[in-house]
C-alpha cells in the first residue's frame, strides 16, 4: 500500500502551512502510517494550495500547428555526440540511468510513462513520471533485480539522429550501468574519486551557487551515496528512502490527455514541503544556513519547453525558489539544452517554485501558460535557442572507459 499525503502550499505571508482539504491531524496520521511501515515509499499526491482552487491552476493546450510554430522560432541542430559527464554531472548521470530503467521496465508491462524525472535530497530519492506514477516502484525494483549483463545487448547507436536506434541502445545500457552502480563497491569508489578530482579542477561545477568547490564536492558525494543507499534498500524490498510524486492531474486517454510534467511534480514538493529537508541537509552535513543546497534533476529527456520556462522563472526571478540569491536550493541540470513544446495534452503548471508569494506565483504560472498559448508570438526564454530536431533525449554519456561499448553496424 502507498501512503498518500497532500502538498503543503505557501500562505499569503509566504510561510508554509497545511493546504487543500487535508487537516493537520490527517497529515500526522499519514506520517505515522509511513513510519510504521518502514519498507514502503511515501506517495505524494500534489494538491493546489488553499489560495488556488483547481479551476485557478494555470494550464494550457496547444495543437500541432502551434507547437510547430514555437519550434520554428528556434535554431535546428543535429543530435550532439556523446559527452563526458563530469563533476556534479555524474550525479545527474546516475539519475538519468534510474529514469531509463523505470521507463523501460514499465514499457515491458505495456505502460507508457512518457517521461520519468529524478532528484535526490536529504537521503531521499525523488521520482516522478508524467503518467502511471503508481507503477514506478514496481518497475524500478524489477529492473534492479534483473540481470541485464547476461543479455549482452549493450551497444552504441550507429546513427545518433535515429530515434529508435538511440532508444534501443540506451534501454539496455542504462539499466546495466545502474545495476553496476548498485552492486559494485569498486565502481562507486571510482566514481567518487573521479568526481572529487574533477570538481577540484573546476570541471562539472555549477557556477550559480555561493559554494566553494570543496563544499560542492561534499554535497555531490553525499548525493551519490544517498542515491545508491536508496537503490540498495529497494533491491532488497525496502522502498522507504524513495518518494514518488504523482501529477496534480493525470489522464493518458488521447481524448482527455492532461498532466503536470514529472520534474514539476518533484519541484512543487520541494518548494512547498522541502524546507525541513533543506534544514536537515544543512544540519547533517555542516552546511551554513546562508549556503545553497544543490538539487540535481535529470530524466530520459532534457526539460521540455514548458518545464524549462518554469525552471527559468524559478531560477531568475525575485522570490523564485531556485534563485541562488535566496540562499536556498539551486537546481542543477547537466545540460542547458531545451526540448520542444508538446501538443495534444493539457499541461498544468506547478506554480509554487515561481515565487514565495502565492499570488505572485499564480500570476507567473498563468503568464507562462498564456505565452505558450500565443505560439510564436509568445515571449519564451527558449525562443531562438538551439533545438535538436530528431528527439529530446538527454545527451548520451561518454564519461567512463567502460561506457565505450562498440557501435552497432549501420546496416544491422
């Protein structure tokens, strides 16, 4: 059984308080239930704050023509070749492998989650998907307990612009790499050693923080250890260190398709309920109250145009939750690439990262939705940015010698 808890939204004064129809007693009961069942994950069903009725939650729907108009505002480029994931990006790399493993296992059961995104904060692995989030734990556990190495399918794609070839090559390779990460102490030690060295050399370091490189390395190592610890526990049937985030609304039906995208589900939780986790990270790891806490985020795909816009506002606007000047959380992605705006689904905007002021957050979310509805006339931060036209997969990794698998012949 999953334990459900509603989200906590900011009050008018900007302070966190219980929201929606959930009472404090219900919150305490859910927490006690989760404590009593230590091997179960906490399943978060995001809810609107009391200041935001469901009909006020910002959303938009665009058709293919409008989505294509938005894409035409960008500079098309071919798919980048594999790149090295170094420094803090190594944390994102492991999160990408988790996302791939979850999606692949769910797909084998006939489910299309569309996208899976992951993060880690204070010993908890956070995972969400656009659809079928209730199957994440089962899918990840199946993947961790499957011996992919016996299948000997790993290869590099012959054509990085071929969607099917890239997907097929990653499906097995990422799951295999994830299992190695969980099972091999020597691999973990090697990753940590290389990551520390790279960060000392100022490689793979986020430069939008108020942290020095030693502080960054310390946070990155702890994140890797937390990810691995959560996965080791899950492999043995204990999912208590994993938190699953469901969309505000979710329907995969083609006629009524709607959702909040995976990364926004996680970010919404961290912005509204994560203050305790941020304080705990600082206390447990000796981080100053005025120092940033790095929050990594990664999935199968780069952030789509919508999620990028939400993250851009949250990072660059006054009172935005991920604004480094707030001395709180700093969102870290291993790529600056931005995906497409996707048509054919109603997308709800998770607004609580956009401002600590509830009314301002709602206003900013509505403005984002409005800009997408305007199509090419909209004012979007992704306009004029490069767009990889074949697909929105995150860039392939080439950071370890053992990653350099042979490529499949182009005619195979």
